[in-house]
C-alpha cells in the first residue's frame, strides 16, 4: 500500500511561520555584521534547532539568497521588477526607494549591504545597464556609445540597494537623498560629455 503524504492547513501555516521566523532571524544576524553570521546564531535567534533551519534551507548559501530576496522585496529594490519606462519613471521610483530606506531600521540596512548581489534577480553591472537602458534611450540619443555606457553605469550603481544605503551612511535620507540623486542625474543628462583630454590652445600652452 502506497503511503500518502498529508499536510493539514494548520501544519502548512506552522511551517510557513517557521520559515518566516528563520528569515527574520537571518536578517537580524546579518544586520549585526557578517562576522557574526552562522547557522547556530540564526537558529538561536529564531528559537528553533539547527536541524530545523536545514530542513527549510539546505545550506547557508540558500538561506542567504532567500534573506536577500526578502530584504530587497520589502524595500522595493528587487532587480526582477520591470524596467522603468523613462527617466521620470526612473527618478520617481527611486524616490520611493529612498523613502522606504529612510523608514527602515539599521538592522535591515545592514542586511542589505551584507546580502548584496545574492538571490533571485541579483544583477551585475552590465546586466543593470541593460535593465535601465530603456529608461534612458530617448535622453541619450546624441551621446557616444562610450559616454552612454558611463552614464548607465553611474545610474545603475546609484539605483542599487547599496547605492541607496551609501546615501544613508552619510546622513542623507528620504527626500533629501532623492533630491540630491535627482539633481545628479539631471545635471548629467543636461550636460554634453566633456573631452577627457582637452586640446591645448594658444592661451593655455
């Protein structure tokens, strides 16, 4: 006789709650510093046994990836969301991110830095450029390919969770950070890229 697996709604809810508690504990431990992270530390914080943690997450990497996704999704900086449609959409969406970061506690911000580049939807710089390109296509039509890539690189770094965290580390939060961020992007877009090696003229020889 084949044994049938049965999971009651109550048991499923308990399992989901345990998984969430483990992720919450992971974020807290990561926020306290990378050097303090360990599976036993997470288990102790979550109030479960070490084997219970491994029942939900097969190894430390899987746990860190899941925690990274949880943090990014909560702050609205998940890289698998749709690309901004244009520059205004890009600036507005990032203002909302700055506001969420402003409301986040220091532990969450620490976890953002500690888990950067992990989990589903994490993008490297080249992939971030591709993701942002549609928002800037119209604004960069007259730019050279090299200058276009530079601008998209800067916009990509500022658009990352670590970029937003950097503003907070220097005491810039919410709309104050967003205003400086927006000023920087608009100034870059309104200026023509300078020649990196100016030619000598009769007056400066």
